[in-house]
């Protein structure tokens, strides 16, 4: 009986609140006196994202979780594009004869997901704001230096653990290639 009640309560709390969350791409209905970082998170660095959560029956703690999850999702999507571009460049340069374009695509996607998973553990909440209506906003960020180091390390680890790419790693100065690809992907995202 308790389990059924808990499950029903969770559906009411979490299911009912999900519809009120602002869209991922934009936070609408933000009061005019809101801090600048809510509408333009990039003023705190390119690797920043804002998430918001309206007041709900779940309370303030749930709003913190919801806003952080939204900001994290936005930031992850940005970083994944950069990581995917860097991984594709590296894997194309380091591939052996038995690797085709479809394998490169799959492997690059896997390497980018691995990079973003590591980077998301380094996200830091730098700003918060409660609106007069008790909506909660949070800004998450990761420094460019931390992301670059994570990107280089994750791709290098992926390449070294995969025989289809590691055979050419030493011959083609693999570490230098990975560092250059990471820097150029980050610069292209500016």
C-alpha cells in the first residue's frame, strides 16, 4: 500500500511539474528585473547554460534539481557538438584500412558521449536567482580550459584503447593531432 501511494505521489509531483518547465532553448516569461545571465548565459563564458523551474508542489529542493537538470542538458548538447567534431577529425586521421565511414561516425559519437559524461561531472553552479514569483534559475558552467583538457584526455583514451586507431597513434604523433583537433573544434564553436 505504501509503495503504491509513493508511486502515485511521485507521478503527481514529477509528472505535473514537467509541463511547467520552460523550453530547453529559451526561458520565457522571465521578469524584466532578472539578472542578465538568465537571458544571456554566455556573458559568463561560452560554456555556460541557464535552467529555470517554476514554483511547484515539489518545493524549493525540487526546483533546484529541475533547474540544474535543464541547464545541464543545454550545456551537454553544446559540448557534445564540439566533442563530436574533434573526435571525427582525430578518428579520420588515425584510422586503419579496415575502418569505414560508418564506423568513424559511431566511434566519434561514442567518444563524444564519453567526453561529455566526464565534463558534466565538472559543471559548477555559479549563479542562482529567485524571481518575485518564486521561480528559480541557476547558471551552470565549465571553464574552457577544463573542457579542453577533458576533451583531449577522453579522445586520447578512446584512441589508445581501440586497436583500429591506436596502431597509427605513434606514427602520426597522435597526441599532437588530438590536441590540435580539440583546440580547432573549440575555436570553431565560438
